[in-house]
C-alpha cells in the first residue's frame, strides 16, 4: 500500500513539473480586446465637415465603472451657414461594452435629436481601425448608420459617419478629423 501511495505522489509531482515546463510557444496567446479603443482615451478637438456644413467639436473618452466600459461625450457647434442656416448645436453620449458571447464591441449612442443607436463594431487592430454598423436605431424610421474610425497615431484619428435610408446604400453624412488636446495638470 505504501508503495502505491509513493507511486501516486511521484506521478502527481511529475505532472506538476511537466505543467511548469510548457514553452511560451505552446501557451495560448491572450490579447487585450480593448487595445485599439484604449488609444482613444483622453480629450479631443475636431474639425467637422459634412452635409450640414462645417463646425468644431470636442470629445472626451474615458473608462467608467471599474474600467469595464468606455464612455464618449461629444459636443459640436456649426455656426449658421448656407448648408445649415440655423446652425447646429449637437450633443451625444456613447458607451462601448464588450459582448463576450459575440466577441465584439457594442456601442450605444444617445443623441440630442432623440436617436438611440446600437452599433456592433468590427475591430481591425493591426490598422488601428474599427467599423461600427447599427443593429438598431430607436426613433430612426428605418435609417441605418455606419461609423468608421481610423486612428492615425496617438494624436490624430479620423472618422466617417454614413447614413442609409431603407432600401438604399450608405452615403457619407460627415467626415471629421480629431486631434488630441494636451493634458492640463
């Protein structure tokens, strides 16, 4: 009996030793799904150009609720101009979450005009780019939206926002370039 216990102990010890000698190549690679979006954290200032004319905007990205979600607060102003005689003050709040079931980011956007958009995002991390397409638009009357963000570097990102009416293809609504604002200490 004692010999049997010693043999089991030896097998157990060998299995533990073998477990610790697995090479780095054999270990599964774990990546941070937030890697691309982390590049957005901070304050940004942007030049806006689109169907409604030109303007300026400010956007802030920050992690919230124990760093589980990424929030976005946006405001922009277009002064009265030919394409927008009344001008425009635009505000929105957005929140990114990670849907582990789909292995995709979901972006929920609440817009001052009353739209609530829920996007599903495809990440292209090697290009620092993501494309988000609406899966639902509350108060949109069948509209669909596509939002593409391309991060140029740590200080600049570009975005293109497109809309599609029911049964039609996406058309560009606006194009923005955002530049990181310096941190104020």
